[in-house]
C-alpha cells in the first residue's frame, strides 16, 4: 500500500496553464533553430524544394499530433508517449516505444546543445571577430539548463515563451525582407554562377521537385527532417500532470504549436530558397550550414538570425530536458526503469534524479562523438567546415541523424496504437488519425534512411557516419526489446502494472 508520504513524492503540483504548455511544445520544436539549421539538413537532398518538404512534413505532423491530442483528451500522464502506447496497443509496445522515445530525446538534446555552442560561437565571431571554441558555450548551456529546470518549472516555461515570441518575430521579418528582394543575380556562395529568375520574389518551383531540379526521394528525405523540425510538439503531453485542465490545454498546445510552426517554416524555408535561387539552391544551400543567415541582406540581419538560432537551440535543449526527464520519471515511478528516476525533490517538486541523469548522458554523447571520430570525418559531415565550430556542427548533425529514424519509428508505433485503440473501442477518429500518422511516419523513415544505403550521386562514397545511422536505430530497438523481454519474464508484477498510473476520463 502506498503511503501519503510516498504519494507526495510521486505527484506533481498543478502549476501550469495553456501558455506554459504551448511554450513547452514550441521550445522543443525550436522554430528559430530549425528554421536556421534543420532546413539546411533537409536541403542537402531536397534543395530548392525544401519548402515543399516542410509542407509535407507539417501535414504529417498534424496527423501524428491528432493522435496525441486524442490520447491526451483521455489520459493525463507524465509518461506521455510511453503511456499512450501501453494503453493504446499493449505493454510491449509501450515499453519499447517509451525506451526508443527517451533514447531519441537523449540524442536530440545532446545534438541541440552542441548546436547552441556552434551558433553562439558563430554569433560572437560575427559581432566581434573573436574565435571562441563552441564547447565553451555548450558548457554554459549545461549550466543554464540546470539553473532553469531543476528548481521551478514555471520559470523555465515563462522564459521559453518570451524568447519564442521574440526570436520568431525577428526571423519572420528578415524572411519577408529576403523575399521582397527576390533571387540574387549570381550565386551567394561563389559570387559568379548566374541564378535563374533573378529578382523574382515568387517561384513555384519551390513546391515541385522536378522544377527545382531534385528527386522526389530527395523531397521525402527532406520531409523526414521537416517532421523532425516539429518533433517536440507532443512534448507538452509530458507536463499533463502539472497542467490545469490538461485534457483541454494539452491538445490545444500540440495542434496549435504544429500549425504555428508550419506557417513559420513555410515562410522561412521559402525565403531561404528564394535567397539562394530555387534552382541554384540545389548546390548552394547544402554548401552553407547557416540557412537564412547566409542569404540575409547584411551583416546585422545575419547576426540577428544566428542570435535567434542560438537562443532557440538553448531553449530547445531545455524543453528536451524537461520532456525526457518526465518520461524517465513515469517509467521509474512504475518500476519499469530504476525507481530512483520516479522520485520528486521534496522542495522543488522536480524529478531531479532523472534530470541529472539526462544531463550526464548528454555530456557523454557530446564528448564521445567528438573524441571518437576523426577530424576528417567531422569536417565531411559538417559540410566541409574546418574551423573552431566544426565539432559543434558535426555533433549536431550526427546526433540528430541518429535520432531521427528512432523518433519516426515511435511515431509509427503511435499511429498503430491509435488504430488498435480505435478498433478496440469502435472509435473512428482514432482509426483515421492513426492510419494517416502511420503512413507519414513510414515515408519519413524511408526518406531518412534511403541515403544510408544509396549514394546521393552516382559513384559517390557514403560516409561511415551516414552508413551506420540505421544500425544505431536497430541497436536501440534491440536493447529495448531485450529489456522488455527480461522485465516481462523476471519482473512479472511490474510488467502487469505498466502504464497504470494516469488520470483517465
């Protein structure tokens, strides 16, 4: 029997409202960071059709968000995806899905914090000309996250919201300036190659792959990263137990953040394509890791874009820290993972042990990825960048590449869970949303893994870091399945109670 003291040690206080959970969803989506950098990762294959990839990605995430919203209306749990999968499908799906979800968020958090170091270092160089190693800023990021997240969750969410509004507004204004100027006369990269449709502010080729000179597979690859740009829209569900009227506010935060983020990405990705020239973007966009900043009209606006991306990276890492620690807390509270994760600090009411664990894993991932990979390989994956920020760009690219198919697999499981739950309860809305979510997630997995097996250009070599992406995902899945089998066989009571702590309508 659970004592009152034990319940208090495992129960959050209701301290958050709608604006807080919207801030959580948007901070993990990190529109300013994704608009500045993930558009670059998508453009490596989608080129000038990257805006099309983001439109498709938004549609896919709306389908996935619909499934999350439907579950959130019925279940209020810090376990979010773990609980939805366990109750929607079965315990094995819940365990494996929860495991993969946490692993993906650990990879993303470490990568994004490395990205913060890269952007902050680049910002200082733009403003003062000084070259400061990216790792010093990443270290500051660790300290900032600990100070903001360990003691009071409302301090974290309110700061997230304020910065989101500011950074997104700045980037939208700059995007419209770039669009108004139209495509340049010559390449912004080499300063010589003539650009088609110079001076035009509208180019429909950005929304049709053949016209942009790229393949549909390239667009699907870009769609995978576009959907990644929305990853985190569901993270507000991890704050369900801390939110007033969560069954109303969580669905609004999930769908609202995707809709707002989709509009933002459409504007920014289209502006970047126009800034390079839609056809020219096939070669120029992948050649620079700064996206919109590379086509900004002057040094000042370029610095504003980088500043927005740097701040968004930090707050994205903050949101990922919040979400992953809550899922670890929920799984620890039920004994599925070590019970130490399932305890709240008696004064701060935060899952401090889970939060400390997440920061420790991030540090290992960042240091390990940089120290264990040769400099030449780092430069290659960083788009040819060989400077004081190479390690940050490399760690960002590598860890996000590793995590993308893993989180898309979780979204696929979520879609399947929605269908199973809908069939079981004769609820057509779950079935329709679940089928659509499953299709988009499957296409994103295909697009994200395709170039790990097929070279982007005939005869080109596939980098080792790219070749091992599928096997990292397989490894994470295999470990999750093995742990699930062991738990089911050796800890039958714990297995039987999986997903049982939630507030159900």
